[in-house]
C-alpha cells in the first residue's frame, strides 16, 4: 500500500480532504501502523510454518518470498521422488513424472 492509496482511501472515508483543509499526516501514520501490524502477522505465520521472511519489508515482498520458497520446496520434493525411484532401480522419465504427479493424489 503506497501513500497515494492511503490518501485515496482516507478521502473516500471522509477522513482527509487535502493539505488546504485537513492534514493527512495522522491518517498516513495510522495507515503505516496498520500495514506494519499486518506485515508482522504474515511474517509470524511464515516463520511458524518454517519459511524464512528474508528482507520482506512489505506484505507484497513477503508474499513474493513465500511464493519462491513454496516453488523451491516443491521442486526439491519432486527431485526426491526421482532420486527415490533411482535408488529403487526404477528408471524412466515417464515413470518418474507419473510418480511426481501421484504425490498430489495422496
């Protein structure tokens, strides 16, 4: 959420009119506190699930980091399926692909 969006929402709510009528400073400070609180909730959830928060200084950055980590963990899980099949002497790309797809059916 950027400054312009906060001001737009404050105006829609009738809380701020502009520098010539009503100051926006307290509204933008309040919005920053709310955004920080929401960011902290998301970061706490990510950590409780075993995900790193990196340098996510906004909800958008945290969600990008989470999406990347989920993709990475899924790739690793897929690679492990193929490695397990290789160790069991079950070779073949088609078979490995089928095993990976079957993971979602369990």
